[in-house]
């Protein structure tokens, strides 16, 4: 028999609620015990019933586990502010760096130059001049490579033309030879047939 899906809401019937609590409490404590044994972990579980009765399980002693938990929380709370402060400082530095890059890009594009000093304008001009030199050098290199490729292709053209001419000449000779062979065969056929012999009876 298939059990229906249990709705996650408060059980209104007091008897059913108590029965469910008992079954699931025992199941919870059993799972806690199995987890501690199978995984060799320190497990503690505390459950209070509706009437205030306490049910607990601890693999290493409840007080010991609770003390260990509070010590862990103290360490986490003590280190958390330093971690958050470091992250906030790092984020602030990244934001400043991004803003600085954006400002530099706008100035290189000729925007927002009113606030620049003479030294800053000279620096921007130097950067643009350096970029222009790099662009021209790259352009010259590309033109040189393209020119060398064209020259290499030009050297190969005579060889290609000679190869094509030889191929065409060979094809033409083959066609002429086939034509002469065909004419010779027709002439031999006519000779072999000869004149028709007429006989009178």
C-alpha cells in the first residue's frame, strides 16, 4: 500500500501528534548514533517535547560537545571582523583601480581634459605617440609580409604557366594522333573491302 505524501504542517490531533513525535524522535536519535559510528564524527542532538521533557544523545558527552561548539563560535566571531575588513578593503581598492582605468580611457579618447594639468597632458600625448608608433610599426610589418607573399606567388607563376602549356600541348598531340589513327583505319577498311565482284551464270 502506497503511503500518501505528508503535509508539513502542525498535526491538530494531540494523540497523533504525540505518536509522530515519539517515532521521529527515536528515528532522529538513531540516525545521530549511526552517523557518529559510521563516520567517526562527534554528534550531539537535543530535543524538547511539547511538555518540556528533554531527550538527548551525544557520542562524546553532551557538555563536552557544547563546550567545543561555543569555543568554535568564539573563534569564528573573533576572526570574522578581520576577514570582512580585509574583503571590504580589497573591494574598495578594486573599485578605485577600475575608476582610474576608466578615467584614463576617457582622457586618451580626448574627453574630460579640462581638469588635466600641463604635465598630465604631456603624459597623455606621450602615450598616444607611443601607441601611434606601435600601430605604424605593425602596419609596416603587415605590408611587408603581404608584399613578400605576392612576390613568392609571382615567382611561381612562370612555372605554373609552363606546366599548363606543356599539359595543353600534350593533350593537343594526343588528339592529333588519335585523329590520324582513325583516318588510317578507315583507309585500311576501304582497301580490304575492294571492288565488288560480279558473276554471270
